[in-house]
C-alpha cells in the first residue's frame, strides 16, 4: 500500500458507512479510526464531496495501487 492510497481508502470507508443512509456511532468510530491510522486530514472535505455525490466507490477503487490497498478499503 502506498501513501497515495490513503485518501481513497478513507473516502471508501466513509461511503460504506453512509451506504444505508445513516451513519451510526459505531460506523463513525470506524471511519475515525481509519482516518487516524492513515493520518489523512481531509475528512471534512470528503464528507462534503460525498454529500454532493462527487465521490463514488467505482471512481475511487481503480485508484488503489495494489491488493493490500483494496483489502484495506
């Protein structure tokens, strides 16, 4: 996994948490843990882009560098 994978992984985690239309506290803690582990500061920007429909899994997944990154996502 490369550092360039961090942003797409965090965004995919956020999309997964919102998949059912509700982000509960357990899902939010999981997203926060991923963001803290990977150290990417743009979580607020991702949330805005996801809400606006600008980030989609099918656009983010191809950006992942390898199997390890895809597994992490």
